């Protein structure tokens, strides 16, 4: 089930009304490494949250297959979120050597090269 409060991936900005509303709807199931696994009380869906890291963007991600929650690769989802967050593509060419892709809005690089540089928002 998808709603405004529950996209498949989103940023988790601690202290915001959105983050609080989500956490209230979830119960912590398990912790492992940098991740926490939660279950949504209302419908039993699973959600993975990055643990609190001072200099890192945190994501909350829907986990369709709970068995793989620790290894689920969110790279493509994070790129899509970054693209949406930036409002799409600009008009120039990416400045990375040899790259012919169009830049991301407010970036000198395309989506892939922006992401490679560690940018997440
Ligand atoms: Zn590029």
C-alpha cells in the first residue's frame, strides 16, 4: 500500500512530523549493523531504517522480502529519490570525463556521477 506518508523510499529526517508519524506507526523488530528493521502495526509491512549516523543521510525503505532485509540494495531507489528531490534533469552535459549524460538539476554532474560522489539529496 502506497500513500504520501509511505513511499517505497524516503529520507528520514529525525524530529520532523513525518518522521515521528512514521515511527509511531512502526514497531522495532530487529537491529543489524547500520540498519533497523521495523514492522508497520497497521498492515504488517516491513520497513528498514538507517541507524542514526551524524554525517549520513538516513533512508526509510519498504522491504518487500523480510528475509533479505539486511542486504536489500537500495542504490536505484536512492538515485530515483535524488532525481525527484532535485526536480529532474538540467540542460547541460555532465562534466565527468567521457560522460555524455545530461546533468541533474543543481549539479554539474549527471545522476550517476552525482550519486557516485556521495551526494544523496
Ligand atoms: Zn556523468
